[in-house]
């Protein structure tokens, strides 16, 4: 089945794109990679009258390391993120998440902005981005705002972005020395798999006390949006790394999930996997920091 008829707009700047969105008054959708949107258009799930492409806007597909924070343009593809040596060094959990999205063809087209805006509970990039404390920058005609990515999602397929706003980029601070993060994912196939569960764990260990001073545990595909496991984080704060501690944190993370039964797995299976994989990811992150051996 072909695509429904639409009018195509190709602005060459963010300002022009914002003016176009404002003039179209909610009757347009934005195109970056199109891996999700085009499928929905072919199935007639959506029938937009106008498509506003972001593909000709200079810089929106780039990663900028020049400022205090690292900026990743919303049109940056998953393959560019996973293939960046600097991202692999500074944000290895994000590179790992990007490298496990779909197939090579999907990674070559699919963008970081699209992965967030579609607001799938099983999307791979949001857990890693939130674990690193990412913020998003939203632009509309005459106005700009920023908010933490973890506050961006409302529910399955819905976000707090307004109809005349554009997600321009993601901003991430350099992780401090003494910190590390891990991404995990389980699906039923090695390619084109939709996550049964996924998640990311970040910890910072104070080098003077050898205690965990900061932690973020973010889980996907186990709730209507990504889940920040705050009770699991509280288990870790102020404690020294230990296998038993990470096991307790995994138990706490599993208790915060509200998964469903579907074709990819049962709710019980998902909880079990969160329990095991959270504990394992915390252990691996702790080993990367290298503040001595991890106690049993």
C-alpha cells in the first residue's frame, strides 16, 4: 500500500521550520528518519496533511563536543552515535543502546529524536540518555525551553512536546571520574528485535569513601513509559559496592515495574529479567570504575 497524499515542506533552518509548523496549526508532522512514521502512514494509522522535513537543516544531524556539555542533534542517526569513538569512550551505555536498535538499515535512518518522540515504552535510547541525565531542547516560533528527558514522556506514544515545537537536540554533561554506566536489553532475535526489557544503570563512587554517591536506574518495556527505579537507587546511595547490595537493588527495581503480558514475554518473566539484569549491570559498572574489588 502506498502513502496517502500530503504536502511536503523542506525548511533549511530551525527558525523556518518553526514558522512553518506554527502556520500549519497542528496539521503537520515532522520527518527526521521516518522509520516509524512512514510505516504508520502506509497502514493509514496516521494521515498527515503536511510533512515538514528536518533533513536539510544544517547541524541537526551532528554531535557537538565543543561546548561545556555535549550536544547531539535530533536528526543524528543511531549508527552515527554508535560509531562515534568519542561517544563510545564518554557515554558507552548510549553507544551500546544505539548499536542494538533494529537492523543496520534502521540504524542508518533512525534518529535519536525520532526514537524519543515516538515515546515507545520499549525504545532503546531513552533509558541510556536518562541514565546520563540528558536534557532536551525544544524550539517553537519566538520561544525555546529545555527540560530533563525523564520529564518529556506522558504515556505510550505521547510526550509533552507541543504541536508547534521541534525537538532540536539533546544535551549531556561529561560524566565525572569515578562514574560508569551499563545498558542492557533482551529480545527474541538478534536483529530487528523489539525489547522485551531494556534498561541502563549509572553509578558514581566517591574515591575518598569508596561509597556510591549517585545512582540512576532506568528501565524500559516494563511500564507505560520509561521507569526511573528510585527505590533501587536509594538502596545503593551511601553504600560500598557489593554483589549482595546489587542483588538487593535488582529486587527493588523489579518491584517498581508494572509490565504486561504480551507476545514477547509475560509480566513475571520481565520482572525476573529486570531483577537479574539490573544487578548484573550494576556489577559491571562498578568493575569499570575500578575502586578496588567488589565485595560479595
